[in-house]
C-alpha cells in the first residue's frame, strides 16, 4: 500500500516516465484541489481513494479518482472525480526537482 518516499526516489520515478518514449508529449501530472479530496474522503464508509490512469479525448493521460470502502471496493455509486488540472498545460513547476528538464 501507499508509503512516503524520499525526494531522490520521487525524482528517479518521475524523470524515468517523463524521459521515456511513453512519456514523450504526454500528461506528466495532475492537480486536485484540497476541497475535492476532502469531499470524497467525507463520504460515508470511504476509507481511501483509488486513482485510475485513463485517456481523455485528446489521447492524453488523465486520472479518474473514486473512493474505496474498508474492503478496497470502488464506491462507484459515490463521487467520481476527473478533469484535474493536467500538465501540460496547467503547469507551474518553477524549481520543482520532480519535473525533468529534458
């Protein structure tokens, strides 16, 4: 399951994707505002969030989020989130080491 990692590992993982053939000219991140995450987590019986990788109409990676219950089942009758702020174009990385310069 999920665990926190060190910056060095995060850099290695994100750069590997961004510099790969798969990652070329592809979505590299998505932004979700805090209020959306909290609203999903406040659903009755919601114990976490599952993130699905998906393709939008422009054939760019997007992310679909759905709550999960205590048995790890999708709460598909609850809130489902999409249309994140995708990068590109929704980017402001400034000095982030997670964004590859290549």
